[in-house]
C-alpha cells in the first residue's frame, strides 16, 4: 500500500482519485511514498527514505526545494492549466479595477455615509475623481502564453482590446489555442513600449525575478497599468513604488501584497485569490492526485517541473524506472546489467530534462532485487524503482 501524506487540506474530489485499497492518505502517515501539498513551505522538510514524489495542487512550486528533490530522485509534479479559468477571470477583474477605480470609489462612498452625508447627493458631485478609461480600444501586453496567458489574451480580444502576447517558449498546444486576433510580440520591448496595460503570467525563476524594474518601466508608456497575478517576486517593489509615485504607472494590481508595496499609491492589493475558487481547488487536487497515482503505480511522469515527461504503455512483466543524471554512458550500463543477467528488454524509453534524465525499461521476466541493486550502484543513478504488472 502506498502511503500519501497531505501537508494542506486537499479537496475530497482529489483524494477520491486514490483507491483506498492501494493508498493510505492522511496528514499523519510516516515514511510516506508521496506528498500532496498546496502552499505549505517544504524547504526545511526532512525527506523520508520512502519518498518518491511530491504533487503540488497548483502551478507554482516556489514552496518546494526543487534542487534537493532532483538530487534525491524525487519527482515534483504541478498542475498547469487546472486553475487557468479562475486566474483568467480574476485577470479580467484586475483589468477593470485598474481602470475604473471601483475600489477607491466604493471606499469613498462608505466614508461619506459614515460622515452623515446624503449619499445620493454627494456621489453625483464627487464621482468625477474616480473617472477611468475603458478597456475597449486599448493595447494589452500579455507576458507568458501558457495555459493562463492564452486564456487572458483570448478573452481580452473579446473586450475590444488589441492584444500582444510574448512567449519565446510557446508550446504547440498553446499556439493552437491562441486566438488569431492576438499579435505575437518577438521581444519584451514591444510589449513595454506599446501597451497601455501589461499582465504577467510567467513562473518566477532566476531569469524572471524582478523583470518589472526601473529599466523595463522606463520603456513603458506613461500611465501604464500593470497586473501581477503570477508571483510577487516578478516585480521589483522599490522600482514599482517609485513609478507609482511619479505617475509613470497609473495603477498596480498585485495578488501578492506585502507591507512595503502597500505603502504605494494606486496599489490595488488582492489576497492571493488567483486560484481561490472551489472549482479551481477541485481541478488542481484531482490533477495532482492523478499524476501521483500514475507515477507510483506505473512509473509514468507527466507535468513534472524537475524531470521529463515520459508515458509508456506496459509491454512486459516487470518495469524498471530509473532516475539518473543526464550524462553519457548510463543507458548502456543499464542495458549491460540486464543483458548480463539474461533479462530481455521488451520496450525502453529515455527522456532528459536539463541535468536529469528518466529511463523506463519493460522486461519480459521478473527482475530480482539483486539486478535492481546493480543498477542502483551505477555512478549517476539517483533512484531505481521496480514495478510488477
């Protein structure tokens, strides 16, 4: 039986994916084979010997120590696209909030009522201070055309906006889903120089951290409105505060508020609501649990952030799943061990992702633990799992 530990509350719809006759799931299990997590910080989490995978019910994995997982042969899954509709809808809301100052206007009306004013009269006199532009006819730049960015770009065209999308790593699936009305920007400078609104939908990495900064803001149009529903660290807070103060940025909507950025004027903070819908939480939980189950039962990997996608139909009696470094000669050594021990290979697939690789070998007979241990002893092999059909 596989032991699955939950570090956060996981939607019952996701937990129902895991057959109770094969999976023991709770927050109290020990020496777990897998972990289901949402936002819990795992950077100091001690890995038990049995740990094989971590499934994040969401897209971002900043709370998981990816490098440590890779070195330990632990597969990290996320759920790209499962929350895309929820974030898309919040992005539309953010576009409107950045334009029409609904938040400020609503607060002002309540202040008038609290001061004893005749609200019906004062709103007609005071509403001009909250006037804002319409979205229709304006230019929107979408940075990142993944599952979320594509949906945001597409719906913005239906709002009458001229949309430019930038993503140097646009996938085939994303390209096929992208509206023909969306213009592809070949560089970020095109977005910065031309767009009235900019929304960011990229992961936070060493390359993207602080990408919205003094230099990029300097290239932007005056009174630009910036929306960040992706990750707080994508925007340099000090540079954003300066741009808000001088009016270069007319409004900044962030789903990642902190004490510093709240000091700025025209900051519209949202309490990390991007994926906070019942539908999104259910979708993410189901997808995370399905990916974990398929890996533990069959060795298949899909939507891993640290290892390649590899899905292979069973074609033998036993299956060897080998996580190893992406270095020359390891595959030859694996097949050499099998050949030496008279094990016939029925099917084999190898995929790599940067410094790491994954090899799945289906064989026509039961593989002994001694053969698996020989493969474990190969220099560069990080993890070997032996599955029987």
